[in-house]
């Protein structure tokens, strides 16, 4: 590889590293297992997309850097477009044409990915329901402890903030599943795939269950007194 090509690839790698940046939530012993699971699952969606983006960006940076007359600019553009391609693998296609042009192997892989998403959504819906039920019990205990002055206002607010953070993670998880469900529906329509449409419906049902659990959690949070004794309005449902 020549010096110019190496520089081009190096510049492209800067874009790759930017695409690959993602966060992971560490296990918090102060939270329930269900709360930890919800937060971790919200981050895992980002990690999965980033993995696909890295693979696409590496290829895009190399091809763009070697093919363009302006090697540096070509590598950067190639990495960015390659990253978009990586995220678009499987059933999350960018267009109907892309879905229609997939090979049979690619189609079967997309079905497998959708099946995995549907299975994970079902588990996450169960986790969300359990977390919402546990949160209701926690809130009742917190209020009783606060009334009996067994917990300080600061400690009460800290626990309230923690539950609010869990609610926000659940909302993010729901939003990501909605994106995946819409991708499944579009793919099913483009390929006229009853299998993909069926998986989309299953995932959609799990999303509805998650939304119901989030509504219960958000309503409970919205009814809690803040430090000043007024009702908190931070738990409104989306």
C-alpha cells in the first residue's frame, strides 16, 4: 500500500472510530435486576448498530480511499457511506429496491434477524411489566418511609430519580423497537414476505406491552411528591 493510500485509509479510520463510539451500562447493584436489564438492553441496541456500522465503514474507507482521485476525501466519504450500509444490513434496508435485489441467502438472514428481534422484544416486554410492578411497590414503600420520616427527602428524591432514569431507558428501548418494526413492515411489503410481516406483527405486540408498562411506571412517577411537597410532573408518558 502506498503512502497516499495509507494516509487515505488513516483518515477514513477517524470516521470509523467516530461511528464505533458507543456506551455500555454497568450493572448497578442498587437497582432491581429488571431495571438493570432495561437499561442494558437500551444500550445493546446501540452496540448492535455500531457493530454493523464498523464493518461497513472499514470496507467503505478502503474502497473510497483507493478509488477516489482525492484520496483523503474519498476515504472519509467512503467510510461514512459504508457505515450507513452496515447499519442497513438485514431487514433494515434503505429502499424497496434494495430489499427486492437481495439474494435468497440475504433474505433468509434477514428473516433470522427479524426472528431474533421478535424473540428479544417478547422477553423485554416481560421485563418491562415486571419492572413496572416492582416500581409501584417501591414507590409505595418510599412514600410510607417518607411519611414516617425513615428516609430523608434527599434519599427519597435520589430513588425517584433512579426510577425516572429507568423510565427514560424504557422509552428509548420502545423507540428503537418501533424503528425495527417499521423496517420489518417495509421489508415485508417490498419482498411480499408473509414471514417477515408475521414477525413484524409479533414484535409490534410486544412493543404495545412495553408501552403499557411504561405508562404504568410514568403515571406512578407523576403522582409522587417532590422535595417541596408538590406532585412531580416528570413522569408523564410519551
